[in-house]
C-alpha cells in the first residue's frame, strides 16, 4: 500500500489525527448489541485490541478482538462484527466478513476502500470510510475513534473528549524533549533521570527491550513492540503483569546481556499493582536498566493513548538511531504479494 504521509509525520501529528477523527465522527451513534467481535490484523487490529481492553476495564458491552482467519468457532450470528482493515484488502479480515455473511451475522466495516468497502456496498452493510494515504499503523487514531464511537463502552464520550485534550496538549511528539510522556530510567547502579522519546530511544538502541504493562497497558506494550519492529526494524518483547510473574519472571535468572525493561505504568495504580511492580523489580530486574514510563490523563483511554503516543515517538527516534526509514515495511508487502492479497 502506498503511503503519501510518512510515518514520522503522522507520529508527530498523533494528537492532531485524533482530533480530526473525533471532529469527523461527532454525529455517530453507538450500535445496539450485547457483544461485538472486532476483526483486524496488525496496525488495524490494534484498534480492536484497545477497544477490548477498554470494555474489560469500563464495562458496557462484551468486545472480543479477533486477529485470524474466519471468526471464533463460538460465533453464532448473535454478535455483531466490525471489520477493520485500513487497505480493505487483508485476507484474514475479509475471511471474517465472509464467515459473518454465512452466519447471517450483522456486520459493518471501517476502511479506506478495497475489497472490504466493495463487499459492504454490495451487502448494504454500514461502511465508515477513512482518509487514505497513511501507513495503517500510523492511522491508528483514524481507525480507533470511529470504532470507539460505535461501542457503548461506559463513559466513552467523556473519555474521547479528555483524550483529545491530553494528546493535543502534548504538542509534536518526536521532537525529542516534548512532554509526550513522563519516563524515568533507573540503571542497576541506581542513576535515574527524566527522559523524553529521544532519551528513551538512546537507551533502547542495540538492546532487546522487554516491554511490560498491567491491564490495558499490556495492549499498549504490544503496540510498542509492533512499532519498534515496524518503524525501527528492531525486535522487542512484551508481556503482561501480573501474568509474567507466573512464568516469564523465571527466565530473568539468565537474561540476554542486552536486555532492558520498559515498564508502562498508570498514576494512582491499585495498591496490589503498585506493590507487584516493586516486588517484581526487586526479584527479577536488580541487574537491569528499568525505564519507567508514566501515563498522563485521568481516563483509561487518555492514559493508554498517551503511552501509545510516547511509544510511537520512541520507535521513530529509534529508527533514526538504527539508520533505517520508519515508513517502509517491505517484507510485509512482499509477503502479501506472495499470498496474492
Ligand atoms: C502496516 C501495518 C500492518 C497492516 C496489516 C494489515 O503499516 O501496520 O500491520 O496494518 O498488514 O493491513 P490492513 O491494516 O490494511 O488491514
């Protein structure tokens, strides 16, 4: 897919893209359904994952994010499907729509066009078309806002409004020291200091970042991992607290020599979560640099997206340090050609 907007530009305009998407969808009404499956892959699929996490945290309806062919075997047509594909041509997402049609399941689409838009028009399904010309992963605000407007998650309107303020107030992400997030790095010898995206990227260059978050911030940790891979062309690992304390923590007995931990945290965490972070650090990360990033804002959505914004900016800075272009993802394009998508 040809992107006319570079990833760097879109990352620096993350708040502006969010504001534009919010303004465009003001009249949209939430759907009426007990359960929703949100199908999508990669940069489009992350919107469904964030929506699922938000519904888990706030309630309002059951959201299941799905990133695979077809639909889950339990889908019986009683749920509504929202298919999200930026290009509209992703095979897995299209096969989910085909399955929904077989099941006579109500479905709708969010896309720029492609086969998905054609199918929606053909079947009279609700279609939200969004602006073309971006890399799908860089268009996250454009995909996420119309999705969230359709989901009756508790308090969603107020969360969207606050998120716009929090992301907009941060200015241009990626300019190095702009306040897109608050981070503190503590090396094993105890040195620490506040860091912006550039300083975080410097600490991640040539390293293997292990990115961790609790609750919805585990999904944000996954976004960091994907953005570091796609933009900086560098591997990273992610996991969720508290689950990692029951398995991965044992592997920290012999970590790779270049391991760095990135801890994504909310202010005023529940005591159990805050205590667990400190205990995990003392038990497993005594000899490793831990970069702690604190979310901004009040609502879960604002907090999580403030750390998505920071992670996106970090990935672009890391690309610079790695001497690679953030925008192209040649191997994904090549694979899609091989599979004739
Ligand atoms: C590219 C990207 C990919 C795509 C994925 C699915 O920027 O992030 O992960 O999002 O290959 O394609 P779409 O989004 O067009 O359905």
